[in-house]
């Protein structure tokens, strides 16, 4: 049966839940997206196979995190059907301890895939979308003018290859082990600024209308501290100030220009304070 989903990612064609006498499987179909020539000339080919390659890789995730089990892969060239474990999720709250556990794991993840030249993800967002849209909201114009400088500062940070879309919705809490996470929808497998994964962790629920913007500041402080601890556990020497820049700066590029007004105001304020 088809599963309802918001088709934000150009690389996701469809998702299904397949039920049989032996149980159920979650099937996600990835596709090579159609990209206009003028966009492709700027940003190149979108890395649409990255999720499948990550699921099949031998990278060892930090304690408390795992991939969904891969049951089968059908590769049709320009489409890939991933047959995955149908994770049964616990009905639990995303409280501060859960946010801290997630951020600790993401910090360790970054520490295990640390280094490398900056990837193209943020530049692609800026060159492919923000250049066209950034000035549509006049009260964002000061931040829009700072984006080139901000990108340069982000690219000068230590880089790490993490989840790259680590919102709570992509960190499933399994019913059989609710202190852990099953990571899904891993995308854009290239180095990003250290701290970048904290951005989507912080605002994912607020973007979905499931968390008040007024509740974000204490969560932000908690996840930054936990992420730094994760880096330390992997013997990575990164300052808190660098993680703050990676978190808030990446959020500005990814989300500030397209968020609802209250959240956008918070993100612009954080970015302008950098």
C-alpha cells in the first residue's frame, strides 16, 4: 500500500508498506531527478544514490544508533527500490534527554567521519535556490546580503560527513529499544561544517508544527553541549564556538529564508548574531 508522504526530496519517487503473511516491509523508491539544464550547469548532478550507498556501507554508527535492516535492493539504473525493515516506533516525547542522546550520537558520527574538503550541499542550496528566492522577503535582505560571507566562514570550519538531514523525524525511536535511534533518510553524503547536523535536529519538529519556537533556546544549548561531548569522545578537538557557527550558520542557509515567519525570525536573529 502507498504511504502518505510530503514529496520534498526530488530524489524520492514513492514509498510503500508491503504486507505479507511473513510480516511487512517499508519500500522506498529513489530516482534520478529531472534537473533543468540551467540548474545542472550551476550545481551539477544531484547525488540521488547516496542513501542506498550509505545503507549498504560498512560504516560503524555510534552506540545507540543503527540503520534499518536492508531486506532487498532492486537497482533499475535510474531508480532504486530499497526494501527495508518496517520499524515499529515508540510513542514517546522528544524531551531534553532524548535530544541530548541524539546530539551526542551525531557528534560521535561526525567524529568518525571527520575531515575532508567542504562538500557542495550548502553551495547547491544557495546557488540553486536562495539566489532566486532570498530577496522575496524584504526583512531577510540583511541576512541575504551576508550569505556569501557566511558560506566562506562555514567552509573554513572543520568538516565532517554526518547524517545531513538529522531532524527528529529521521531519527526513529524503535519500540523495542526506546533509548536508541534508527537513522533513516540519510542524504548528501559529503563533508559539511562541523555542527551542521544540529540544525535540522533543532528545528525539525518546529518546522512540522509540533514544537513551539519559544521552546527552542534551551534545546539548542543542550544539543550543542552534547554534540561537543560526542566529538571529544572520538578525540576530535573542535571548539564550542566552531560548533555554534556550524549549527546556526547552516540553519540560516538551509531554513531561514523558507521557514514560517516566527521560526524564520528566530533563525535570522541567531544568524545575524554570528
